[in-house]
């Protein structure tokens, strides 16, 4: 078997959008991100992953990390080696797209992502069949779970090194496919991992969503009542697991014209009244036409695509769209199979029983 290779994409500026201003949410500092990566490198090395590819940045994460990697003593002595990708850095989402493509082409066994829903969406768009392990470091985090990086690193390392088989280690995930087709038949396409939201607004502007009175519809691939963000609206209407079949489509109403008002946590510390008109289930592979004639499509919490009266917008739920590392399943398998056990070395001077 070839040496295992893992990629790490860490968004150095996730959790710094405008929702941090209008809600009482904290920001993850650069030093905290470096510490997360160090814990990952330690766990990966303990599983036999000696080399890691990583996306460079110009916010200081690479510089701080290289200081630790150069020490070669104490807790930094047994970390996996890090090779930073040779690529231009723009400090835009294009960096994530490019890094995910390069890691896919380098045949990494798995890809660890640090960021929010938007960062994970960008990686999934370009990583192909490479399984991802998500760590939540963003503002609205419905897709990446809150987990200790040490455990995520162990699970990823056990899979990448072949000690946990794919049948046990990997989970299948849904996504939303968005298509905007103009009158001439030209199409623009994109994806969302958790939610696609239709807004009445005509300009992208600040990408983050937080004004309920500008929204027309919400489409989700899964709906967790414990989630933060626009998917929480669906989670409090009709909970739907990330591995269950189908999705949910919700039409919002003008104030005072809905069936009822739902109070939903659309951002950390921000619980807003949402007027609900009606909702329905989405079936796998069946396009759902958007009723709104013009506006903005926001993908996983960020405004991305504008459309006009001559455009037809469809949202399609796609099951088995990408793979992820099932951290809990990996660690259960490791415990049941004794993967973390090692025979105790007896002293040569000790009498053998």
C-alpha cells in the first residue's frame, strides 16, 4: 500500500462575516486555528500519516504553523510533515476551489476542512470523490459538526491508512443542485450542501443573509432543529436527517399574511420571526421550479447568484452526491477492532511468566 496522504484546507477568515456584528457571536482567532491544525497533525501522525498537503494563505496561518513545525522538540516533535501547495493566494474563495482541485489531482486519501458551511461547499464543488472530514470554524455551521480536532484527525488517519475500511468509515451525503437558465438556453449551475435561499433583493452586496423580510423561499437538503442558520427554519417545521431521503422546500409569506410565524435562530444570538406560507418535501432528482421572478440565490448562507424575469431557476435535491468521514463510526470500529491497542513491551530483565 502507498503512503497515506491527507489534505487540509483551513479557511483563515471564516467566522468574520457581518453576522458577527449584528449577532453576539465570537470570532475564532488565528492562533486558535493554528492549534486546531497542530492537533490534527499529531493525530494523523499517530495513525501513520507522515505527510499532509495544505492550502497556503496570506493571513498568517502558514507563518505561525511553520514556526511550530520548525521546532522539532516537545509536542511539535512528532507532527506529520506539511507541504504547502504551490499556488497563488488571492484571499478569496478561489483559493479554496484551486486547493481542492490540486489535492484531488494529487490523489489525497481524504481532505480535512476547517470552516463554515460556505467553505465546505467550496471544497465539495471541486474535490470529486475525495471524502471530506469537516470541522466547524465558521458562523453558521449546519454541515460541519462541532468536534474535537484530535478525534477527527484520528478518524481520518485511520481511514487514510487503510485501517478502517471505506464501507465502515464513509457516509453518503445529499446536496442541492441549482440551475439558472436564461431565455437563450444558457445555464449557470452551482451547488449547496445545506440550504439554498431565494431573496427578493436584486444585488449581491454583503453576502451574508440575516434580514427575514427580504426572503421568499428556503430549500434544504436536511433540517436539524438544533441547527443555526436558514436551515433552522426547516428544522423547526419538519426535521429531516442528513442521511434520510429527500429534502424540504418552504415558501415564506409577507408579514401578516402567512399561516403562522415561526421563531427561528437564523444566526448565533439572533432569533427572528419567520412568516410561513407553506412547505413541501423534495424528492431525489426531481427539479423544483422557483416561483420568484427575480432576485438572488444564496447558497449555504451567502448570496451568490442573481437572476431576472427571463430566467428559469430550478432546485434539485441530489442524494449520494459526495462522501464524508463518519468520525463516530470510525472510532467505534477502532474500539471494536482493537486498532488503538499495542502489546506492552516487557523489560528484558523481568522474569517471564
